[in-house]
C-alpha cells in the first residue's frame, strides 16, 4: 500500500515514515504544500497523511483543491490546530479523519488501518484470496494452513495483489505501492519480489499478464 505523507517537520516526518515502512507500507514523503497539491493531482496514492501548517501552501487549501479536482483518495489530517472550527472545516472540505498532534504512532497506524478497510469495503482486518489469508492488523500470512514468513516488501506486494484479487494490477501501480514514488527502483526489482513470493507460496498463486502486470485469482486452482 502506498501512503503519501505530507509533513514539513523533519523529525516527525522521519519517525512516521520509519514506523510505516516497518509495517510494510510504501511511503512518499513531501514537505511542501505546493508539491503536495501537484502530487495529489498527478501521482495517486492509496492514502494521504496531510499536515495543515505547510510551507508554500496551507494544507486545507491543498485538500480543498484536490477534492474540487475529483481526487477521492482517503485523507487523514494531522495537525496541532485543535480548534473545533478548524476540525469542522477540514471535515467539510473532504478530510476522512482528523488526528491532533501530538499523537502516538500506534494510534496513527490504527487510524490508517481503519481508513483503508473502509475505503476498500472490508469489514475487518482479514483479506482472503487464492487460498491465502492475510491479517492486516498482525501482518501474518497463512497459505494452505501454514504460516508463511515474508519480508516487508514481499508482504506489501502480496497485500496489494490480494486486496485487488481477480483484477490485473499494473506494474507501475505495484512499484508505487511497494517502493513509493521517491525511490529509485531497479528494472527487475518487482520480478525478483514476485519470484521469491512464488517460491515461498506456490508457482501458480501469482499470475503474470505479460506486458501489463500481475494478478491473484479470487479462488485457488
């Protein structure tokens, strides 16, 4: 899953990015309101964590413009502005949730899980497809009754494919979700991740659609 983090505080931004990457999220970190406005329009993410007090452009303006342009990506606002009026305005402009600083990183992670489940129409933390069971809350993977140990990026890749089971996921979308937009990815990096996933699971779990991407069927063969 690809998260766009918009936060100009270097210490807080680094802490959030590190915590999310440890939980298998791909993170693109932006520090400027103008950059964020362009990225929201041109570089879709699965979720946006948006600070309000940004250089270049206020976060509420960025949010309002994104919604006017039809951007439907879930947005979680993070800010030290605790006034009820500010929170109400943010929600009215299209924020999906609101977290007041300072906050615990565990609470942020729980809010992210809740928002992504809501956006994907999932009732709980379990995702099942192709004979696999994935627990988003504990990062545990079960295949044919056995627990499978995956690396952070293997888990991130499997998660994207399972959440979109039965549909082809384009290569570019997978790379963005697994590595983030601001990471230089080697040309064969995705193929390597798919190769190791197949070795740990089964060769027929992940299907290659040549020239397009990969998919996991909803039902196992």
